[in-house]
């Protein structure tokens, strides 16, 4: 199965994708992670996009679609992809269908994690991610978990774009470009809206229940 985790920045897409990928042996395709890797490895693309991401703008569809094509056409990820952070606009949503169709694949589940702006701010400003296992924590609410994280505290890093200034642009971009994608998907039988403000395990359980029916 292929599934999409949809929602604003900070809605919990990465956190849920991480759990579900492990549980169902799926591949977490986070476009944000792929892009950050390009920056870290100082590739040609990485040099182009560093400023864009750290201003909170969207990377061009051409760059994103090229990166995505490589993953979708990779036989080891076939029919086991969690799309996390993609599609982010209508053009990307249309392109995803084309790419999957031409490879005889489809989307089987879409989960929309709905959260308020207030919660988003709290989550993003406190977010730290383990560079090794990709697990996400909040410095304010997960103090104990942070201290005893199995990979070691030194791998826990705050993202450069997780600050108040950049968040304003990222949220605006979401409202303007990404939210309209909801209309594209919401009438489909496999679209599920989930209260993203619930506890992490509650959300994971809900998603698991739907995936195992
Ligand atoms: P994320 O890790 O999903 O929060 O993404 C971090 C940043 O990467 C975003 O603010 C964008 O600048 C860029 N990005 C990630 N996914 C996409 C996408 N599908 N389209 C355009 N830009 C993206």
C-alpha cells in the first residue's frame, strides 16, 4: 500500500510516518528529509535550495518531482511508500497521480492530520529530531524521553527553519498552496480526517486501525 500523510507543518506527519513505517515495514518518503540531505551533502541541488528552505519558501516542483521519481521507480519501495510532505500543491498532487499510474501503482490511504495554529507553533518551536533514527521529540513536553533517547542526546538536533520568523512564511505557504489540495482529495473513499491534536499514540492507533481493516 501507498499512503499520504497530509497536514500543516508541525501537524505530526513525520512523527506518525516514523511509527507507521516501522510497524508496517513501509518506506517513509519525507521530501523535507531528502532536501535536507542534499543540503548536508552539499550537492548541486543542495546549494540551490539551502536559502529557499531556510526562508520557508517551497522548493520548485521540478526539483521535487525529479527527486521523487527516483524513489517511486525504485523496485524496493514499490507499493510501500508513506508520502510525508508531498504533495504540497495541486500541481504536485496531479503529478503524483501521473507518476504512480505510469508505474502501475496508486494511493491507497490519505490521512489528514488536523491541528490548530496554536498547537503548530508550540510543536515546531520545541521540535528536535534524531539525526540517526529520525524520531521527533519536543524539548518542552518530552524532557525525560529526550534524556534517555537510545541513539544518544548528541544526535538530537533542532532544524534551522523551526523558528518564529520562518514559521510565519511556512504557515502562509501551507494555507495558500497546500490546503487547497484537500479539496482535491477529500471526497475520495480512502480519505481520512484525524484529530492531530490528540496524543501521539492515540493518533497512531487510529491510523493502524484503518490500515488493518
Ligand atoms: P518539511 O520537512 O516537510 O517541513 O519540509 C521542510 C521544507 O522543505 C519546506 O518548508 C519546503 O521549503 C521544502 N519542501 C519539503 N517538501 C516540499 C515539497 N513537496 N514541495 C516544495 N518544497 C518542499
